[in-house]
C-alpha cells in the first residue's frame, strides 16, 4: 500500500512540476492585408492547430506554453520550412508584424527569425530558368543548367545550416532547423545531431519527425 501511495505522489509531483513550468504568453500583431487565415501551432501538433481570428488586419491570442515550445504562426498547417514566423516564448508578450517582417518583445524569436531567413535565402526554392524558345536543345540545356545551379545552392544551404547549428549550441534554434531541413542531409536528423550535446537534440519535435 505504501509503495502504491508513494508512486501516486511521484506522479502527482511530476504533473505539478510540468504545470508550473508553463506560462501564459500573449501574442499579437498585424497580418498581410489580404490574409484571411492564420494558424497557431505549438510544437508542430497540427492536429490541434488553433485558427486565430483576424479583425482589421490584427490578431491577438494568449496561450499557455513552456519555455521550450515552438509556436508557429502560419496561414498553412503544413510547410513549416516556409514559415518565417516561429516563436520561442522567452517573454510574456510578443508582437509580430507580417508586413514589416519584424518580431518585438522576444530576442530568441528574432534570432530564430533571422536564421530562418538566412537559410531560406540560400536555398533553391525560388530559382528557375526561363526559356523563351521552342528549340528542344535550348530547353534541355536550360534544364541541365538549372539542375546544376540548384544542386550548388542546396549545398550552400546545407553549409549555412551546419554553421548556424554550430553557432547556437545552447539554444533551440538548431532544433527547428534540424526539423525543417534534415531531409536535405544523407544521414537525416542523426547526421545533424551527431556529436552534439545541447538539450535541443532531445526536443519533442525531433522525436515527432523520427516517429513519422
């Protein structure tokens, strides 16, 4: 009986500790003029994504999260790698402006925002070669050139990702980049976490990707 009682007490203490670690964070800001949809997604739990109301281009929400959570604000549930506004709740009030591309009130969120933009800029997603000709050989040459350039851009992007991960061993930025871009690497998540000792290597979103 004593053993069961002690076990229940232990579970209760763990639950209370988890609750104590959570805090309320208010997130508000401005959206794009044409934006009609905005989701709030915590740790990529898209099944429980919260659709935020937008009124006159403004939004505001208060959520209870832990300091290690990722909060994605996006008009899509999918494509996290295309979202520049991913927040790390290091303060109780964060303001996001989609029009100016700014984040206020959260130094870590701003650092992550800058990292996401740097990685995205190096990538090949927006690179394309147009061919204004009916010549099949011209089309074939253009496609080969495009393929070659995209491969080089991908390698540059991978180097930037590695560098940013090495520059941020003690925060959560590497966890988000690894989650979004590990598929670019032959060894996936294991390649990017190999030899790393930061707490970010154990973040829940990485386990979520491995399980999927």
